[in-house]
C-alpha cells in the first residue's frame, strides 16, 4: 500500500445561443400576432375569441363575445399611410374576469390584451414560496433547548460513511493525482477566511452541534453532540472525532510534503496552513477542533524537521512565521493543557480532543503532579462545555448566518472524503491504528526525500 501511495503522489508532483424570435410592428401584420415564426401551432391564437382576453378597469362585468381577432386586425390595416375611415368599436372601460376556457392556455407575448390570473388561481404567496433557511441557520425550539435528559435509544453518528461524492468515483485508489490537482485548485480559489467557515460548518455537523434532528435528539437523550461526548453511550462519537482530528492533520501534512517542486512552493504551503490557523483561532471563526487539526499538521515531526523549508518561510513570509511562533504555538499548548480560551463569545466550537482522549482511556503525559492538575482542568472544562452547549450553538449559528458554502470544498473537508482520499475506497475500511501507522511511514519517506538527513 505504501508503494501505491508514493507512486500516485509522485505522479501528482510531476450557454448555447438561443434563436431570437422577431415580431413585426407593421399594422398589416397584426393579424398574425399571437404566434411565433417557429410555432405553427400559434395559428390557433388568431381564431380564439376575445372573450377569453380580459381588459381592466373599475367594475367587474363580463364582456360579450365580440368579433374575432382577425376581423379586428383587418379593420386596422393601413393604406398609403392612412388608416381606414371606419375605426373599430371602442371597447367599454370595464374589466372582465377570465373565462374558464382561457385559464387552460398560457398567455402569449403578442396578445393585444394581457390576461390576468383567474380568481381561482394560485395566490402569489403560494406560487412563489420564500426559500427555506439552511439547516445551520434554523432556530432551535425553546422547548427542545430546555428539555431534560432522557434514556438514550441508540448510538448516534453524525458522519455519514456512504454519502455520494462529486469528487471521487465509487471506487478510487489512494492519492489519485487528478483529485489532488482539483483539491489544490479549490483551496487556491478560496481565501483562508472562507475555508475556515467551510471547516467550521463541517466540524459543527460532525460534532453534532448544528443540524441535529428531533429523532437524533430522542435517540441520544440530549440536545447536542457536545453533551453526548461526556456520556458513556457517546463512545462511537468520540472515536469518530478522534479519527477526524488525526485524518485532517495527516491531510494537512501531505499538503506540504507532497510539494516536490521548488523550496518556495513548500514555504507557500506552510504559509497557507498558518493563515488558515489564524482564521480558525478564537475571535475569528472560533473553530478550535479545526485549529487543532491544522496545528497538528504543522507540528508533525515529518513537517517540523524541514529546516530549509521553515527558514525559507521566515525569509519570504516573515509575518506568518512570527504569528506561528509567537501566537499559534503558545495558544495550542494552552488549549491542550485545558487552560486556553473557551468562552462562547469568542469560541464557536470548543476544543474537545483532550477530553475525548481522556474518556477513551489515554494517559495524560507529563510528571505526576502536572498530569493531575491537567486532568482536573480537562474535567472542569468538560463540565463547562456541557453547561454552555446552547450558547456555543447560538454563536456557531451566528457565525454561519448568511454563509453559502461551495459544495465541493465542503465535501473535501468531510471525514469520509479525506479517509477515501488518503487510503482509497478499499483501504478506508482497514482498522484505524493500522491505517495511521502506514500513512505515517509514507509521510516519513516523503520528508526524507525532500530534505535527507545529513
């Protein structure tokens, strides 16, 4: 599998016009009005009684059936620039409701009298319904928001595994060159702020903060995924979020290590990840799981060992390098230790990885006294996260209000897509630990190719 991944990655490195319909404005052609040049069936319009053509005024009175339209048109023919002496009878200034037989026909452009909708027709409010708000802008029911805990019914997953893809086929190989090229173009088309909002939207859905249905709430017994994460029956959701965090971090590292061209190309990829992390930090998009995944890519050993690449970043993109060293790294360290910012005002989605790892049985690293303090801070933060879950939901919905995502970029940030991109449709079903171990080795080989050890 590793040879396949490296081979594919190496390959990557190297309104039709409408025909115009003309209408004649000469009086002699009025007899042919009501049909187009391309529509021979339009001849029926000249023989239709004018009783089916309503006129408008003040009193609703039905018109009597006057002469056919062709007779009226004949009386309007001109000769030597002069109209005939006998003018057509002036119709009364009274409106007519549309007769039942006229409601079957659609109005034509050249009718002398435009028809109005019948009384039995659809009202404007019914014919033009207002577009529904996206699911991430839907307001929560106050009754649902204040509901109490109920006994859960089933395990809940917010990451569909068999969703149809518009970027990948039903069967795909790992790291397909054409798909990688498409993804590169997608990320270059969107500035970091837009990409951060796309990532926030997908993270909110994967965490179960937004877009949770009434049935899902009934099955999991609580109102949001943030509450479910702290409960025993949230085991499946915790594993999904751990895999999402690690998968996105591997994809971010691949964005740098897959650049086998000039040194400046890799430095530009580093700068792009740093700018995305700045757009995800508290006070901006406020997506801390997304921030943790991007920082995980930048701090990965295979990336951090690229001395020439980081030196080029400091030389060519000094502001990004300073922001990474002075702002992003201390912020990430504080978040991992449970001491970072977590207020719902500046954070839309809190950092859940430390609490998830703790509840899944991972040991807290560090000396015993420090690990105990870190453990208490993590548990304390989890309790506050559950208490403030409705506030986080409102802040996230406010950040995403009016946002209309790009469907392809949104799909490219989902867990299922990234899993299939990195391991292929067959390898995506392998055990998680085995998949991650093999891909870490692939990234190590790519890093050595870029900057071999001296």
